[in-house]
C-alpha cells in the first residue's frame, strides 16, 4: 500500500543537560553528566538522594505569553518551551497557509506531580480509628486542595496546553506506555500522517517524576541507582558495575509533516522517519521478557516497515537504562534482531548522561539520532569503564566517534513490556 512520506522539520527540548537542542547536543558530545543531589524536595532519607533535574528553567524565557500557562504543571511548561522551539525551527510561525484542522497533537506524556504536602497532611488530619474518615476527608480537601494543581495531574493536560497554544484542531492523542511512551507517540503520529488523518503533527513527550511519590515507587522497585557516594557517574548503562537508572525529567517535541508539504513550503527537512515497530512482551508488569523476544520483534517490525535489513543500520540509540536486567535483555534482543551484524553496529545510551526522562526519553533520544546524522558523529555511552561479559556489543564507550551515519534506529522499552522502535534516515 502506498503511503505519504513523513519528515521532521522542527525539534525542541528542555532537559537536564540543556534548554535547547544545540546546548543539549554539545553537552552530550562533551560527556557532561546530569545527575546531582535532588533540590526539588528533601530526599535525604531516601535510598536514592539524587536525580537528573532541569535547573534554572523559566517558561517566560521561551515564550512571550507564558502567563496564560501559569497554572500548567512542571512538565507541561517544559513541553510548551520545547514546542515553541520546534514550531519556530519548522517555520510554522510564519506560514500563513497552515491548515489548523489538519494539524494534530500526539504525545507520550506522563501524569503531573501530586500535591504531596497537602495530600499527606489531609491523610493525617482525616485519619480516625485506623482509617480515613470519609466524611471529614472531602470537607478538608475542598478547603485545602488547589483546583489547578489537581487538574494538572491528568496526563492529557500536556496535549491540551499544546493544542491550545498552537491552535492544533486536528486529531489529539496522548499515550502513557511508561518509558516507551514518546517513541510510541512518534510512531503513531507517523501513521496519522502516512494515511491521511493529518498533514502536520506536534509529537514527542514530557514527564517529571522527580517528586516524593515518583522516587518512592522506583526505589521500592529497586530500579534506581543508589550510588549516593558517586552521583555524577551513577548512570552506567551496559557497565558491569551498573546498579539502576537515574530518574530524570524534561520534554522533547518534534514537528512532523508530509514530505510534499515540507518541500512545497520550502521547509528545511531534518530527517525522514521510514520505519516503526511495536510489540508487547506479554510477560510481567515490571520485568521484561528475559530472552528479549518482545524487543527483537519490535526491531524486526521496524525493518519490515522501512523495507530495510539489519546491515542497513548505521547506529542504534539504545534504551540503555543502566538496570541489570534491561541492558542484558536489550543486548540479547539486538543480537536476535540483527543476527551476525549485531557486533558491527555501533550502539550507545544517552541516558548515561541525561538520566532517564521516562515518558520523554524516547523523543529526546530520537533527536540525538537526527543530530548524529547531521554531524556524522556518534554520541558515546558515558561511565562505561568495566565491560560486562553479558553486554558484549559495541557500546561506544566514553568518547564520541566520527562515523558515516545515514540510517539510525532508536529503541524504547517500557515497564509493562511495551517495546517500540523507530528508523530514520537523512533525505534529499
């Protein structure tokens, strides 16, 4: 079946390494490490006291009318700033003929942060005889809870803010498949454009779980690094000494449109997305399929969609979280999908420097693929000093590498067994 080509014409990001695409890229190539002691709340009593945080951010630095989004959640503001960058780079702000009814939004964005202090104090004050007094709770909640704070907890609010800001009146979706969310959103946005449901889509993801509940949940899953004595180098994907991922936050937004539209309006095309694959492990709600079958299926599906072979791939942006299970399973999956070519394809994990941006991770990592093709350089996996015999592929340790890069694959694997793969290329 013939379908329309889909290209990227704009990119923007707010993340722990930078407040723009270029600043982030230079930080990555320079091996800058984002993890630091948590400043957003007192985490001194937690097993993990650090995270990769967005610092010195003010939405007003990125848009003139920021005040109208003053009640937006933290991750919504990141997304708005990133979207302004992407919209401007794509030249949409100066395009009078944009069809707003065929401009959609498809995001992989997480929930907003709970009003933790109020919530806990309400529990304490409404506690009676070993349980919550359900008569007293709503009375106190009405007095103390903040309306906008409660509304902004909903994961669809990022879509709502972006649709309103850019008058995007076409299809609007949000998906929250954990750590694979924004990669899945981008893949599904490709399908919206390919098959004619939209001509332009604002896509990507946003998330911030750097709050007490977020840290508690991942600590209880024993998924986070607890390397409190060596915070900067705590994220160690594929290294034998890895002990978990580093919780991060941020947003990355891309503007995608049909190739024909981009060419007709004279837009600069940054990359073309030619393949998308998706699968479910159907195994367990937290652990991955230990053989990597689900992730391998996703990669094979992307090959088929792009009509490409493993030998065509010049670089893989790995999910590469730094947990013992993920890195071992991802290695097995790449070997299964790539066969004899697996040892020859360079692989790296941006999470070694950025931390894990959860729902925003995949979109941010896809941007690094676009830049790798633009500059013909592969980003490194930082902190990879002790090779793991079970992770024995080419992970580009500690130093970026000049290379011919024309076709990239970007992988994401979420809790619950969601796997997504994207293939992108340079284009004429």
